C-alpha cells in the first residue's frame, strides 16, 4: 500500500499584479505484483503489476479556493520474456503510469502515459542485434501518440568493431499535428598496432505538419578521427568533421512565411603531443573551419603551441608552469544563419552566449519543460534581460511563467540568435604564461596568470573595433585539514571591455563519521565594469555574495538516508536580487515500511527593474509511505 501527499505553493508579486496559487494532493494506492515463470525459468518469465486507488485534491488560485475533489488513480505493468538466457529472445510489454502531478486526474486533465511494444534480441559474441517496436501515448488536454520502429546491429572485436541503428517514428496529435522522423547511425573502431581510427556518421530527417505550416528538417554529421602513437613519446590526432543542416518552412500568412535555410560546415584539426620525463608536456594544434550558410559565410584558422611543466621541489613542494602562444584568422561575410545553444544557468540565474558578435534583436530565450522536453518561449524584460558584460553577452533569467515552479537554476534553457551581419577579416595573436606553487603539501598555493591578445583588421569593418586585451590574475589558495580559503584579483585591460574583479571564498568540509559529512562555503565577488569603446555607459559595479551549507548521512543499519542543504545569496548590479533556498530529503526503510520525504523552499526578491519590484516564492513538499502487506 502506498500513501502520497504533495503540496505546491508559489507566489509571484510585481508592481503591476500579484499571482498566488497552491495545490494539495493526496493519493492512496493499493498495488499487487506477481512475478514467476511458465514451464521453466529459461523458457518464459513474466511480471504482472497493477495498482488502483483514489486521489483527493484542492486548488487555490489567487483569492479563489476550490473545495476538495475526488478522482481515481491507477497504473499497471505487464512484461513477458521468452528464452531469457538464450542468445536470441523476445520480450513483450505494456504499461500505464500516472505521474504524481497537480491536476493529473482529479481536475479532469487525466495526465497519463501509456507504453507498449516488443523487442527481439540476438547476442552471441561477436555479434549483436535487435528489432523493436514501441508505442508511446501521452494524454493530458490533448493526446500525443508516437510509434517507433528501431533496428540495431553490432559487431565487436578487439581490432575492429561496428555499431549501427535505424529508427523511424511517427507522431500524431489529437489536434491534427503530425510528425515523421528518421534517424540513421553508424560508427566503427579500428585498433591496430599504433593506429586507432574512429568513424561516425549520423543523419536525421524530420517532417512536421501543423495546422498553418509544414516544416522539414535535415541534419547530417560525419566524423573521422585518427590517433597514432609515434616513437619518442610523441602521439598525434587528425580529425575531420562535416556537418550539414537544412530546414524548409511552407505556410500561409505573415505568421509563417515560406523560408529555406541551410548551414554547411567543415572542420579539420591536427594535434601533436609530446611528454618528456613525465614533467614537460607540449602540444601543437592547428584547426581550419569553413561555414557556409544561407545568410553568410565564416572561415576560421587558428594555431596554438602549449608547454606545461610540473616539477617536485624540495620537501612537499611542487611547481606548475605553462606557456602558450597562438594566432587566429577569422573572416565573416554576410549574416550567418540562426544559432541554437542549450544552456544551464548559475545560482544567480545567469548564462553567457558563446559568441559576442550577436544581433541583440534576434535573441530568443526558451525554458525546457522537463516533462515533454519541449521549449516554452520567455518574454524579454518580463522573464529575462540581455546585456553586454565584458566580451560576453549575458542573459539574466528573472522569473519563469506558470507552470514552472522552483528556482530558475533547476531548469535548462535554449537560446536562439543570429550574428551581426558584416564583412570583415580579423587576425588575433595571443600569448601568455602561468605559474603556480604548491607549498607544504598544498597548504599554501600562490599563482599568477598573464595573457595577451592583440587584434587587427585585415579587411572590411567589424561590428566592434579590434581589441588589445591584457589579463593579469593574482591568486592565493589555502587548504588544511578540511578548511579552505582563497582570494583572487583579475585585471582586464581592454579597449572595448575593461574591468576589474576581486573574489574570495572560504569553505569547510568534514566527515563527521564514515557515512556523515558536512560542507560549508562562503563566496564574495566584486566586479567593476569600466568604460570602454563598446561600453559607453558609466562605470558599473556588480557584487555577488553567497553562503551555502549541506549535511548528509547514511545509516545502513537503520535504512536511513537524509540530506539538508541551504543557500543564501545576493546579486547587486543595476538591479538587486536576494535569493533563499533550502532543500531536504529523507529516506527511511524499516521492516516492511519505506518512508520518503522531499521538501524545498525558494524565494527571490528583485529590486531596481524598470517594471518595479518582483518577488517570487516557491514551496514544495512530498511525503510518501509504502507498506508491504505480504
């Protein structure tokens, strides 16, 4: 018997309005499971499981509170496997599950997941293969059904191995949308004497038919990588990567104009490495890349030489040093096609784009729904803000729309943008060195890093003028008996984005027992964004302060696992954001009873935004008790 209780509560308040809602759900489920075999365990084994029960739920939205509602809860699973220990066997299955979510059945949304199918496998060294069919059905306010057909083949030997698969899926929705997708994959490994050759090829094709448009997507990727072990401690790697992306859109009206886009890239790289007496490591690398898109072209060539030296000094001391030198030639013509980047944010809700030459008007940010893995668009200045920070483009997530609850750093994001249209050639020369001492068994670790980057235009005009960048980093670390501390100062001399940064931390880690540990940490950082050619505003100072603590324990004798973690932080800039989070988990197994507890609370208050103060609170509690009756 399983008893569940879940409570969610969130509140979002701004100068314009206040939204507050909560949901409390109870579920009582009786589950019966049978497993066994027919005739013989090597002939047919099976599993049958089913559960049924009730759910009670009550919602509160703003000032409106519903009365308690009652609904049903059920799930089931059946699996059977013929000849389970034979080189070839067949498995058939069907199951249904209802996630423990607000409105899953009581409020008529009926969120249920169905899956059924069969898998025919063959495994006898060195061969392997499988044929499978799966039907997935997801039901809520609409029904999505996906039929997937898949074939796998493999051959594995020490000298040569091969793996391949083909998958075809068809998805239909109750609102009329359809999608078809074909995926092809092939890779091989050849390992002979001093040669290792890895080859990989994949292709994806999609067709989506929506009510007002049709979308076609195609992607191909081909990778070749050769590793060679050479005499006198040399080794080299040669690689080639070809990628093709294309999309077509056919629709009606201004919301979905007809469009065709493509992107073809070819990347060739070379790496030569050497180590001398296990103390001097050196490498020489070269890379050439050509990117052709429907909007413009990019060509990039870069070369780098690196030396890293490690030396044990007298006593328990050591020295680590490095030197690097490199050059890069970059040319761009036109406006390269849209770029899609997956991102996660830090504890302050920030992410940074890979490119700094960005057309700000094309930036679109979406949050990924963890249930469907689909993106939900966010609104500029309401859910996020964009600004230039140093040589990077920063996106600050302010808050998320319903139904996304919890801290913003618990979700993944997708950012789409285009680079600024222009025609230019840019050469960058860079060099630098680093030095670190580890003294008295790493008790004290002073270090220093210096790097320079000098740019000049070889043709045309770029969005930002060439930059001369000099970075100096001074740091000191301390570590003793579980205690740690460090301070670091970074000075960036730049024509475009000069800045200074000072950061420090202190932490403590201790094992209170073999299965119980505690961790404490304090962080403080101040960043001064100085006026430069690309940042004409007045000097801006950012401060980040945070404190975190966690403790966890595991007592096997009593079947107990528990953890508690909390964090307090403040981010001060144009706006000031205060965040408070606490999370706890508890798992306790005794006799025939399993008890689980999960609880979390998060609060964020932001002041100084154009729209006024924004406050958000999120509370989550889950209690689960399982009792094995017999």
